[in-house]
C-alpha cells in the first residue's frame, strides 16, 4: 500500500505531522469553502454566490473588529497615541491584520491517555531502579563503615579492612562524591567528618603511595567533593575548604614525582612523609599512569591560582607529543630516566588505556586554552585503533579491539581486557563533545569521522555487554579472547549455553575473575546520554541485577568473584574502592535525568570523579 505522499513531498514541504497542529478559524472556513465539492455546490446558483460572499464579508468584519482583552488594551493605547500624536489608525489596523494573518504556534503531538500512562510508568521504572542502586551503595558503605572504616578497602568475607593503596582511607574519599550525587546526607557527613579529622595526619605521616592511583582516587575525589559541596546550598558536612586543603597538601607531596625526575616523565612512587620519589623496581612507568593525572592537576591550579600543578602535569603530554608513535598508538611503558617509550607492546587494556582517554578529556576540560595538539593526537590515535586493532569475531561478527604485543611487526592478539570497555564511552564523548547525537546533528557538528566513531562505540558497547551475557553469572571476566581469523579455541566458553555468542567469546581459566569493574557501565552511561537509546539502560540494569545476585554479602559490602563461568561462583575477599566510586555511581547516573552532572559541563576523571569543564564554571 503506497503512502498518500512521496518522499519528495516530505522533503520539499518539511512535513511535520500537521494533523496535531491547531488551525485558525479563518483556515477552517477557507478550507471548507474552497474545496472542490463544496465550491461546486454553493457556486452553482446566484443565490449561493451571494450568500457565500455575504458570509465571508461578515466573518472578516467580525474578526477585524472583535475585541479581546489584549485588543481592548491595544485600542486604549492607540486612542491615547492618536490624541497625542495624530492619527495612527492605519498602524493599529495594520497590527490587527498582522495578528489575523499570523500563523498559529506549532504544538507538539498530543499524547493519548495510554501514551501518558506508558510514559509515567517508564519514568517510575527508572526512578525505582535508581533507588535500587542507591540501596546497594548504602549496603556497600555500611559494610565498609562497620568493619573497615579508615582502611583503604573492605574484605567483606573476613570482615576486616586492609591498606593496599597507601593507607589514606581510599574508600572514604572515593565514595564521597557518589554519596553527594545520591543525596545521602548521613554518609556525606560520616565521610566528610573522617576526612576532616584523620586525613591531614595520614597525608603527613604515611609512607609510599603510587602517583597515579593516589591522584585519580584521592586527589580527584577531594576535588570533586569540593566542587559538589561548594555548589550545593543544602550540603551537609565540613566546610568545602577542608577538601581543597587536603587535595592541595597531598598534591604538593606528589609533585616530588615530577621534580625528582631527570625528564618530563614522572617517577612512579612517592614517599609522603619525607617528600621523596623513586621509580618502579624495573625503572619504568606505565604510559597510562603518567598521562592520567592532568585533569586533576589542571583543576587544582584553576582553584588555587597556582600554575605549578598544571605546569608539571602538562609537561608529560607536551613531551609525548614529540615522541614517535605507530599511527598515533604508543607502547605501554615509558622510561622516566630517558623520556622514551620502552618496548613495543601496544594495547588499550592495562597500562595503556587512560592515555587515550585523557587526550580527549583534557582537551575538553581546557578548550579555552586551545590545546589543539591534544585533539590532534586523539584523532590520530583513534584512526590507528580502527586500522590496526579493530577486528570481528567468528562466527557472529562481534566487533572487538585486540592487541599488538610485539608491535606493528608482530602478530595480532585477539585479547580484550575488560578495561578496554572504557573505549565506547570515550569514542562517543569525542564524537559529540558531550552533546546528544540529535543535538550535534542539528548543529551540524558531526563530520564523517565522528559518525564512524559513534558507530564503532555502539558496536564495541554491544561486545562489552555480551562479555557479561555469555557467562553463567551474567558478569564479565577480567579478560576475554575472541575467536577470529588466525585464532580459535573450544571448550573455554562462558557457561551460558543460551547466548548467541557462546562460540565467539573465549574465557581462559586464569582470566575468569570479576573485580566489580566499572568500564562497561561507564560506557553504557555515556552512550545512553548521547544516543538516548534506552537499550543501554536495560543492559545496565541486567548487569546490576547480576551484581546484586552474586556479589552481595549479607553482612555488608560486595565481593569480587573468582570465576564468573560457574554457579555458584567462588568469591574473592575484596571490595575494590572503585565499586563505590565508579561502578555504582555510573549505574545511578545511567538511570538519572540527563541534567544530573551533564556531559557538556563535566568530564569524569578515570576514577569517575566529575571535574568541571573550567570554561563552563566560574572559579569557586
């Protein structure tokens, strides 16, 4: 059955579902009288002609002389104007005619009662799911508070705390801005009070910490908490300055990693109490670690007015700009002593991932500085990823990102870390700069490469989700391999025999653990905000339910898993700080309104702490 209009008609007239648009009384009468059938019937006799003419004249007179409250005011004003400045009746009459001929406003389509009910149910569903994530956060915090308050991490099975990140109470700081975003005032007060009372002494007297981990979790968490508390009139807790002062005190000590290095590449570790720094035992730093402190140090310089933090951090990226690369891709190790990359291993998993993430995010954060070289490096790198690392699986064609363990001249490995699942979100963010896809299209902001990257982002997000769905628990392994050209393994599947991709995804026995990681739900959150496709919410809800079912510990907290392919899964006695700081935060935001931490005003550091885009925010 053909449509009553052609595509040409739609394009030419910009068809807009006009049946839902109000028509003026004049349009109704004119359409009635000038349709062919009515015209033939009425105009067939002289009496009809006379009556038709008389009716049209009468209606025109009434419409020109009819006085509404607005026209009464206008008439009063016009009489005053005429008495003071001569005869303006022509102008007033002209205004009446303009009002008569003015097109009525376009109204949106009216929803039927069923559609209204469906919309309300959908809103209620996501609010309820958001509250479920909030309850999970409260349960995780209660376990930590009860058994491990002040320690870096909770061991939920043995009900004790452990310091694995330098003893700065990493879970407290990592979780604080999540509690703020969730409006959990009691937890905000508890965490904030601990920071005010205990963190200054810890910063002054603790020993060795890792530059990267301490910056993204503790400095980043403090800076985000400072902004959120300072911009919330209903905030409850210590003065926001407490967070900024602790961030500054800690960063002053971390700067030693930069100033002690003979090159622009910082050393990997710092001893807090004596402000010394040293390299890792092998003398190398991770590429991702040295290039993933810039968002935090830039923002600290913005807040304090002291450029030293940004200056030292940005030297790293400025130096990396000058180093040789493979189509924009870089090895995962770099030497602080020589300033050169070390080895040939290229991957977007561990030790490589956030280098690419921060290229685009630092550029977005600092667009007012016109650091275009960062955007250029990002664009070149993504082209290299598409050319050298993106492949499809067999037999069902899942798109994935592999590795080059021996560089461009070596063999391709179809290994994909869960960490690589940050990439769909980063690609989408780079394509639209945080705007919705619809808005970016409307403003003609998307070039071909942007659309290609957005398509790749959606394809990769599906692969990341299927890594969850293919397992018996519905939770992803730490590492997966993809059956593809030149690689095939059998009998190492995820255990879910109903999955369409059971033969595409290989999970080796050493890689079957799940650490409650956030990367996939991070990308689902960003893709939902940008594409507005609700499937990403549904995928996120599926992942959350699996966390609830298999990782929740009744006494408090959540546990990592040893093997996601068997039921019941064996548990690991560890709740990583990023479960509260990242995973639950991204799930909560996935189910929230898009005006909560909007992507056009914030960038999330690699630990999910929202950092304001400085050109969009005044100095607090």
